[in-house]
C-alpha cells in the first residue's frame, strides 16, 4: 500500500473516531465518553484510538477542533479576515451565531466538564480561547482602522464581544426565553456594532 493511501485511510479513520466522539458527547455528555465506547462506536480497536489520541482528554480536544473544521467555521474565520475590518467583524459574528445551534449540546457538555473537573474542560478552554482570539484579531483591525468607539480598548471590546456570544447566552435567550435564532443574531450583531464601532467618516 502506498504512503498516500495509508495516510488517507488514517485520516478517514481519525475523522470517524472524532465524529463518533462528537455524537456521544452530544447525545450523552462527556461522562459517556470512554476510549472503549468511542472505539466501539467508530468500529475500530481501542489500540487504534490510543494510536491517534494519547488519552481521553486528547480525544475530546481533537474532537472539538475537528468539528470546528468540519462544520466550516474555521474557514469562515479565515474568510472574515480577508474582508474590510468592520465587515469582517460582522461576518465573524454572524458565522458564530449560525454555528451555535449545532454546537450547543456539546458546548454545554464541555462547559459542565470544566466546572466538574472532567477531561472535557480542557477542550472547552481551548475552543473558547480560540474564539476570543478570533474576535480579538477582528476588533484589533477595527482599532487599527480608527473605527473603534471611544472609551473602548481593543482588549476590552474583544472581551465584551466574547462574553455576549457565549453558548450559555444563546441557550438562555433562545431555548429558555423563546427568542428565535434570527432575533438573537440580529440583536447581538446590531448591538455590538452600535456599541463598538464608530460610523464611517
């Protein structure tokens, strides 16, 4: 078998393992994730799971990163950076808001894992840290263009944006309070643009 074919099989197997882990966390929470269970769900051996991921914590971290790529969110982050600063900030906000309904069950499970000290907490910190960095880059571009509203630093504006788009906020407003996803998105995006961005000219 050629090296290319072997690599392709390995990548496909890895993706199957990560997709199996995502479904298990989505449906049952991080407590239901074990190497044995994921291997069974993915139709592979436990040894193969350990070959791709050193341990359960590594599996959960790779699972979260894989989903961001597979769902297209990582590509949307890159595309946002190619737009003018304010447009890029808005595009990133809208991409994240559109991703939240798919992400929510796993995001809440990983957030709960952080609180209880489960391995999934590291995956939560990693993905939320990357999200904060993505918003920080967009807000920094707005500041460099002279469009950041008076009274805000780029760091504070990134923190404020990040806090407003937490999965728990979407959950409280959409799931608990009955806002539609469109209402949440429009009010969040328009509110943040009004607060953080000065009009052109």
